C-alpha cells in the first residue's frame, strides 16, 4: 500500500514557532473516518503503523494517523530546528488533531486512542466534543493520580503475594538487583507473556532473556530515541509537565514512580493536567468502547471500569492481553473499531472470545514466544554449567 504523507501548516503560538504537521490517511473514503492516536508520548504514527493501516484498509476502514508534534516528520520548525519546549502542550496537540480533520474536510470522526493516546482522545472529547461521532479507548489512561491504582496492582502481583513469582521478585531485590529495573522487566514480561514468561526470569540469576527485556523495557539516564519510531526527547516535556511522569516515590517496594526518575532533572516539574478527565467523560454523549487487557499493569482494568461506569453510553470489552492492543493485538482493536463504526458496539461483549482468537500480527506475535525460548535456554545453560 503506497501512502502519501500529507502536511498541514500549524501557526506560531504561545512562544512556539510555526511548523508543518505530518499525517497520513489510508483506506477507502467512508462516511465515518477513524482517527487513531498511538501511545507514548513519543511514538510516531507514519512508520510504525504501516501494517496496521494496511490491515485496516482491507477491512474497509478510512483511517487517519497524525504524527505527534515533536516526533518524526512533525519534529522541526520551518527553519529545520527542533520544536522547543513551549510547543509541547496537550492543548496544542488536541488542536493539531482538529486541524487535520479540518484539512480533510471532516466534521466528525471516530476517535481511537491507545494508552497516552487514550488520554488525548478523552481530552479531545473535552475540548472538541462537536468533532466526535464515537470513541474507542484502548488501555485507558485518565489521570496522573492513577499511579496509586498501578501501585496496588503491581505490588499485589509481584511483592505481597505468597507464590513463586513474588518470591522470585523479592529474591532478586534482596540479591541487590535494582528495584526499578526489576519492576520494569517483570512488568513487561507479565504484560507480554503472563506468569509463564515471568517465572523463568525470576527463578534464576538474570540471563540473556532478562537482558533482552531490559533493553526493551527499562528507562535509564539516557533519553531513548529511535528516529521515526519512538522519540521521547522533545515530547518528554508533556510527560513530565502535564502528566506527572516525575512522580514522588511513596517509599515502598516496586514503585512505578521510579520508572522515569532518571530523566526527571532534564524536564520541567509537574504543573497539572489540562483537564479533569474523570469528570469530563460524564458528559460524553457518543458511543464509547473501552478495551482492557487482563494483563495490563500500566493502565489496570480498574481505570477502564471507572470510565465505563461514568460515561452515559459505554461498553467495556475485556481481552486476554497486556498493555495497548494497538501495539500488541492490533487485529482485536481493528475488529472492535469496525463494530463501533457500524454501530454494533452493543454486540462486542458477546464477541470477546472472537477477539481473542484473532491472529496476533507484527513483532508482538513472536516476541513473547522468543523470550520464553531464550529463558528456557538460559536455564539449560545453567544446568550444564552446574553439572561440569
């Protein structure tokens, strides 16, 4: 599928320079376009989701994806300089999305957001409600204060439980492995493969599989940047200033507030969120579907349940998955989006097993199995060394 990257000029405002915002539109033109917002902040839209758009087009979806300001093809101003911190504000991002709809002549669209993208989707609904025909939230992120829900979920699984998995985690911490690193790795392993992947990782000393997951999941003092794929360096300003990524640890084990602390000195302190989204969803008068993975530890199911309880016309769809179906089970997400576009969201709860049976596409389909295989190889190598 050949795609033409389109651009819309964004004017200078509030100390930020003018720049060209990139986006793509794919699939057959339909009466109900779908605007998909990836997570992050930092994930690009153009390069990483070519497969998603190809699968969506085959299913008849008219899909739009916007390259977030400060990322990829929307990274530079008109003089070729990286966009400065004043350009990094959630309200500006929301107005970017509206500007793309204007450029495409779209009055209203189905808004789909995953993780941080779900935060933007709800905030878009609060700022531009007249532009929303329906909404799907994948791994709903609703408030910086929801870290307490995340803490309870993580500690219940990996620290307080009386089972082999929690005992293995406690043993690694007692042996001197950084709590922050342990949390990042076991959380990623659980979301990707569940207890079957965590158990071999925590049963022995860290091996190849542990290091592979560390490269995938941990945040060090260096700012990760994979051009055109994931670029946190500029948009990290939003993460810290408006989403509270530099949270205050509570002094207890396995605190997710520590995940981004190595980067906190490089970014502004938290000043507050632009909207109260817990309250805002009460006024959402459009059909709303919330996808929640049963292994999602970054946006646990309690958040999805709260959103559905508050919104007037909401449907909760639970799937066997970790965080962000957009990235780890895209076919399930696209199937749910098609139902929403057709006005068949009320039939989704009965179709949960059907979503789970859909093939897993992309790297996420093979990565957990590969990690598990490597973990078993680690164990085999240890046995051989012990028996020499």
